[in-house]
C-alpha cells in the first residue's frame, strides 16, 4: 500500500508548467455551489482573500486532512479570524469518476465532514480546475484582495497520506494567509502539489 501511495505521489508531483503565474491575476470564474448559489470569484475582489481547495473525499490524502480535522480547523480559523477570508472547495471530478458529486451529495458530504468552507463549488466539466492547472486533491491556491494569485501548490511540506505526519509539517496555506494579513510577501509562493490526481474527463 505504501509503495502504491509513493507511486501516486511521484506521478502527481512531477514538475510541470504552471497554468497560472504566481503574482498575476487569478482567472475569474462563475460556479454553482452545493447550496445552489451562484459564486463569482471577481465578486470578492477588493474585499476578501480567497482560498481555493480542490476536493475529493475518496482520496487518501484528502482523508488525511479531513479525518484528522486539520482542514476544517484551518478553514474555521482563518474565516473566523476577521481576516476577510473566503474558502471555496472545488470538486472537479467528472461524472462517473471518483469524487464526483451532484449538489445534494456534495452538501450532505460537506455537513457530514464538518467542512467550514464558505462554499463547495461543482465543476464537473473541469473548467475551473483546468484554468488553474489543478492536478491533485488537495491542490491549494491563495488569492489576495487585489485578485492576484500569491500561493499555489501543496497544503503542507509533508507529501504523505499519514495523519501522524501533519504535526511538524510546514503548512504553506497558513503561512501564505498570515503573510497576506500582515502585508508581507509570501515566503514560499509555490510548491509542487501532492495527492491524488484530479479526476477530469
């Protein structure tokens, strides 16, 4: 099992061209959430920092962060800290592929897992995921109030599916959010994401 996970990490962590350049404007998009609401990224410009998180609850790397409550704590902490953070979880799994959810299932899963995300977005055609070059679940992006991408890559520095490895890992998303909140440059602006491949068509 460990060998299979190591192979999965290798396959999705190989260097590739970045679809969106860090420091440049993040691609705008409009999507429907699991609650049936229309969400447009540009509506947050000038008001909120936005986190994008690619999601597939069937992925062991996603399970690592949700079953340990690490992801939910990260979501809740930054949304609640008065930092004007909006957290959007994106499901880009295509119909018939692992992780695909319709609105009803996605909302039920959100409640079951205790997600504190602002919204769960349905992207079954993969348009948002491909625009951002999202390759893994999780794959994380931080967009500042000016609408520029300031971080993209892994959630943390330990590419493992073991919950025990969360402790001691550098959380790149937290670092980026802390830097943005204090007006400082993001120390680590991009890393290679790790996890399961996004299940596009």
